[in-house]
C-alpha cells in the first residue's frame, strides 16, 4: 500500500472515530470554531433558539431513556463524552452543556420511561427543531451541508456538538432567548435629508398653512382631504424607505415592516386649552390599547414639516427615571417613531419661546411583524386602525366641547387616560396578561404549583437578559417588569413559608422566622443604601457612575443584598420538607441569585477591561 493511500486511510479513520480518541485537541477546537460560526448563521432569532433550548434537551432525554431501556450502564457514555469535550469547548459553554447532559441522564434513569414515550420524546425533539426553523423562517443548519460530499462526517460532528452549539446560540447577546424579555428602547429618531423628502415636506406644509387653520385648537387632515402635489407628497412619505429600514433594523432580519395607510394624518397644533381632549397630549398617555400583541409592533412616526420652537415630546419609560424622560423637539425633517400601543409619552410647551406660524406634523404609521407571520401583522394593523378611527371620532367631538354630554365625554377621556398611564407605568398589560394566562392554565390543571413555577423566576431571567444586553435598554420598563415579577415571586414564597410554619414545631418556626426576617432586612437595608436605580443595575447599564458605599453592611458583608436574600432562602428551605415543593423553590431561587451575582461580576470585569469567558467565545 502506498504512502498516499495509507495517509488517506488514516484521515478517514480520524474523520470517523477520531472525535472520541484520535483527534488532537487543536483539530477539535478548530472544528468547534468552524461549526459554531456556521451554526450561528442559521440560528439568529431568539425565538428559534428558545425552541431549540426546549427541543434539544427533550430529544436528548428520549435518547437517554432508550439507553436505560437497553441497559442502565449505557448512561455512562456521558462521562467520557463530557471529559473529552471539556478540552474542546469554552468553559462558559461546557458548564450548561454538562448540566443538560447529566440532568437528562438523571431524569431518564430515575423516571424509567417507557419505550413509546422515549421514542416520542426523541423523535418529537428531533423534528421539533425543524418545526422551530419553519416557524421562524430560518434555514436549518443541516440543510447547509446535506448535499456536500462529506455530509455524513459533517452530520457526525453536528451531533457531537449539538448541545454545546445550542447553548452557545442561547448565550449570544443578540440571539439569546433572554432577549425576548429585555425591554429595549423602541424609540427611533431620524432626519429626512434626501431632496425628494425635503420637497414633499415643503409641499405639505405650504398646503396646510394656506388653509389658515384655526389657531385656537388643533386641526386634523387626512390624505383623502388632499389632492394633487400635496397628496402625492403624502403618499411618498407614507412609504419612505429610510423610515421603514430604521424600524426593520431594530427588529432584525426575520422581520418585515409595512406601511399602515388607514391611520395616517396631518396634524396642525393650536395653543393648549383646558378641559378638552387636547389636554390628553400634555398627560402621559398611550395612543392604542393593543399592548398585548407579542412579537409585533405598530409604530406611529411623527414627522415635523415645519419649524418648532415650543413643543417637546417626552418618553418617560425609556429614560433613566420617570422625571428624566428621553425627549425630542422635532424640527423640520426630523422624525421619531414609537410604539403606538405601548409607549407612554406626553408633550410640553415652552410658553416663553416664539413660534412663527402653526406647527405642522405628519403622523405616519408602520407595522413590524415576523416575515412568516404576515397574517399576524395584518391583524394588528386592522384592529389598531379600527380603534384609531373610533378614538379619532371621539377625540374630534371633545376638542371643543360645547354641551354637557360632550364635556362629560372629554372628562372620561382624560380619566381613562390617567388610569391607563398608571397601569402602564407600574404594572404593564403584558405582565398582567401573562400572569392571568398562567393562572387559568394552572386552574385548569388543578395544580397551583404550575403557577408558582411559571411566575417565581421571571425576574431573574429579566435581570440576566438585561445585564447581557446593556445597550439601549428602556430603564423604566425594565425596572417596572423586574419589580412586578419580584413582588409576585416574593408574595408566593412568603405565603408558602407561612403555610409550612403551621406544620413544624414552634421553636423551629421561631428560629426560621428570625433567620428569614434578618435575611430580608439585611437585603432591604442594603438596597435602601444603594438606592432604587443602582439596585436595579443603573451602574452596570451605564446610566450612573459606580458608587462606593462604606456604611454597614457594605464593607463588612460581601454583596449584602444577595447574601441577605440567600440567608432568608436558607431559613425557608430549613423548615420545608427536604425534597418537597417549597424546598426546591427555595433552592432554585438561590441558584438564580448566584447566577445573577456571577453575571454582575462578569459585567464589572468587562467594564474594567478584563476579558471574560463570554468574550473568549465571542458571546456579545
């Protein structure tokens, strides 16, 4: 046999069995780098990675169950597998991978699943990944190599690295499922500078001012009121590509942005007037009611066609504090787009400034939705447009109320606006809808534990996702969501603790109450010293500079907020039956707190210029 032939045979041997014993660490790491880059190209959408984070462990559990049925000793494959890939993949990926592999093995061994259940889990998880790609409109990674000459070798390496690859895609900043919980700033500012848009804005402004609108109140015009050049100019701006491209870039490649023509209007302002629906604009308000529409947004885009020296639009929930909103005073050609159904905003008027002529604005609208769910975007378009028309008619009736019933309707508009502001500011309609849905499902299942598990740990996921994102976070919305779900979680935890106390000895209950009280008091006092904003990571998010606190417990107890909470959780777990529901709830709380602490440490290291494991694997 020739040397060339021998070398070729050796290469084939390395290809087929080298991943276990013969492949060098350098070659395996190179394969990991290559595969990970290729894999991430086909897993860019958080929803796809979320579904993979479910289907991959499910499929692995089915496989482990089949091995148990063949012989329990076969589960020992997990040990050499993990021992080998430890040298091939980064530690930040290895730890979750090991947890998934060993966890599925433990569940399979202890559950003794039947043959058909195991087959169902394995096949359901495997083909469920294809369904995930279909739902999110992304090609499968397997399709990229299925027609190549070395497809079988590629498939083997794909299987070897499947769990680590899914873990890696879930750790990426822009593709992590946690990003679905991050409140990102959905405020898009832009300046129209192309000659066509400038000409169109001038044409519309000239048309509006020639109509001599009543300066004592706001006046509204719609495209149907226009003809000729102004109408053509309005139609061009309604599909302005730069505006749609900016929104599409925010949502990502899997989204489509389409104009919403039925809501567009021209708005000419007058001076403020009390006890009319015009007053709404000076209150924090949300324009539409369809905030519970996950995955889709309908944007209102304000376009200034005239100079503006007096009126500023404020967005309080995206600023560093409610009284420190993100604000825009739009001049000619400037635009700001915001979520019609979710974003609180209000305007202020500078009475000392001189405004020459009326302020003429366009209100353009666009809907953003997943490309594979066009029907969903069209549904949001249709419902919001229908609401807007009805609300518009009510608004026009109450701009200048001259009858008792009209004045009553104006006051009703203002009162309902105030209530809606309170709900959006402190609770969030999507949060309420999620809790209500979980409550209904738990009631149907007849087991309150599903509700506890589904609502007790959401705030940790919000923390972790937000700390991972860091840039462009709507701080007010983040704090609102975190406080809401933490309140829900703590209420349930304390409730379960109180119920458990009735089944233990009085002396044990007294000690547990003391430990829990000391722990939560320590945590609460530490949070008080730090302040609400810094407690919720304003420093880590770059909104506030780091602040050193020397007062007790800082400087005496490391990370006193987390240490105090862990002490309280230990007290709760102490009185709970070992292995019981409350025991595991307390344990899971503790694990999440440690994860948040670890992530905080990583963030501080990164801000100090140190490289973390996340940097080493390109997690950004």
